[in-house]
C-alpha cells in the first residue's frame, strides 16, 4: 500500500519545465522554414517555360503562377503575424508549414493550369502563416543587441539564399526530372522540418484575448489580387478600357474598405497607429519600393537567359550562382557595417549598389556575353539587396512593442512581398507591351531591358525616401 501511495504521489507531481533548446537550434529551424518560403517564390521561375508547354498556359497565366503565390502570401501575412502573437508562434509555424507542404504536393500533381494556380495560392496562404513566425521565433530566441542583429542577418541571408538558389535548384530539377519536382521537393524537406520543430521548438505568445481580423485579411488580399489582375489587363486592353478600369477601381475600393475596417475594429489586423511610428512606417515603405523592383529580378533574368540567350533550365540556374552568393555575402556583411555606419546608411548604401546593378542590366542585348549581361550586374543587384534588407528589418522591429513583434514581422514581409507582387504585375505588363506580341530575341530583350530601367527609377526613389525618412539614430550595437 505504501508503495502504491508513493507511486500516486509521484504521478501527481508536476513535470519539471522543459529546458529551452540552444538558440542556434531555434534559429536554424526558423531559418529552414524561411528558406522554403522564399525558395518557392523563385524556384518556379526557371520552370515556367516547361509549365507552359506541358499545361498549355498563356503568357499571362505564367505571371499568375508567380502572383497567385505572392499575392496570397502578402495578403494574409499580417493575419499570420497576429495569429502567432495570439495563439503561439510554434503552433502557427507548424500550421503554416503543414499547409505549405500539402499544397506543394497538390501543385506537383496538378493536371491543369487551374489546379496549379489554386495550389500555388494555398501555398502562399501557408507561407503567410509560416513566415512571420520564423522572424519572431528568431528575435525571441536571441537577446536584443549585436547577437540579435547577427541572428536577423542569418535569417535574412538564409531567406535570400533561398530566393537566389531557387534558380539553380529549379533548373537542376527541371533538367533531370520535370517541372513538377520544383514543387514536390518541398514535401520531404517540409516533413523533416516539421518533425524537428515538433521536437525542439518551445511555444511562445503574447496573447491578449483579441480576435483575428479575418474581414481585414480578406479585404486586403482581395484588393491586391484584383489590382494585379487589372494591371495585367493593360497589356491586351490598354489603360482606358473598361476591362482594365473596372478591376483597378474595384481593387482600390477593397483596399479602401480594408483601411476603413482597420480604423474601426477593436482588434485590427494592422493597427494604423503603428504607421505613426517613424521606424516602422519608413522601413516598411522602403521595403515596399525595394521589393517592387528586386522581387522581379529573378523572373526577368531567368526568362532572358532561356528565351533570349538560349540557356537550358539548368544552365540558367547555374548562371545565377554568383548572384546567389552575392546576396548571402551582403546579408552577412550588413551587421558589421551597421555597427559602424548605422542602419540607415547601410540601407542607403545597399540600395545604391542595387541601383548600379539594375542600370547595368538595363543595357542588355540579344547577344550578350554571360559575364557582362548576367553575372556582374546580377552580383551588384543582389549584393545591394543583401545589404539593404537586414537594416530595414532591424529598424522596423526596433519600433515595435513586445506584444506586436509578430505583427511587425508580418508587416515587414508583407511590404516586401506586396511590393514584389505589384512590381511584377506592372513590370511584366510594361515588358510585354514593349515587345508588342513579337517573340524574337531582340523584341524580348527590349521588353526585359525596359523592366530593368523602370526598376532603376523605383530604387532611386527608394534611396531618396530612405535619406529623407529613415531614423538617423537607431543602429545595431
């Protein structure tokens, strides 16, 4: 009897608290999730010609293979960030990664363009839940200061590396297997990261009983999608046609409805008061402008390499390897420069380097040599991007209250991806309009070159905005 009582007493004793895993392991798992999210933005670019041939897609349909993902990603990311704050970052990380992995399987098995686009949109939804949690998990695991700046730089470098490596990985998979594997490859990798996260991540949250603002998320996502559709219509219908003006007006109305809802709801998806914080507002505006140009770089570079220079998918991906390394190097150098120059000046420096790369790329020709037509301008573009993203993310998060870290993390990613979605819609429409429906290498080159010229102007506007608006005194110490 005594033994039974002692056993019962042992069973009633609370379990000792679970010890926190090493910070490097938490950062590694979060970065793995971010790598998958960003990889899928770019990995499909090399596969687009193969997708078009296999599924009989139109040119505008190819654009939506990219935009279906990025618009859902951008539109629901604020919701994902807030959900992580309220319901737990680990829980949302697992939910987002599970949804992303399942949608990757569906997309890889798609038998028609409609199935593929739906799967890509669901992938974007999963990514929107996952991505804000990755940055918040990183910042929660590492104390503020130089260590956190290094951790954010690692997160930036891994994410940037995912975007950059997408070209090579996609080319390798398309050439050796098929375009379907650019999506199916996510399934085993996602399952492995899910298992590691279940075992080692510790839950954290800043819940305060508020509800999620689902109407706001639906309005902003619908607004972005309809605006992108309206912009894509300008290629065939022109800017003054009803087929263009009606979706543009509807998209603006939906975005206006989103702002109205946010100003009146008790638990807004994006508290408009955050935009009165200079660090948050200015850094996100700069992210939007930078993303609108830099996001499109991979799209046009891979199409230029394959459609104009005649590279195979694998060769096109391999051609961008130096560019992949450049963005990682820039991301790792940024914290060192931030300690000496401050975040504001590093962001300006990085964007200026990217401007030089975009201007150089805009001089491309139909018979360009690899070194001068792809490698060197690509290195400048992505070295600049790597230098700029880390200080902008650090500035934005520095203006957030602890309970809003997930929200601001989501806002940072939203600004970059939203800018990228709108930028891709505009730049691809301008490029297609310049070609006039002619598919010769010379005509395609003129269209791609125009996209890079417009991107140069957008980035110059970003430099001016950073100089005028970013806080001067916040730096990584």
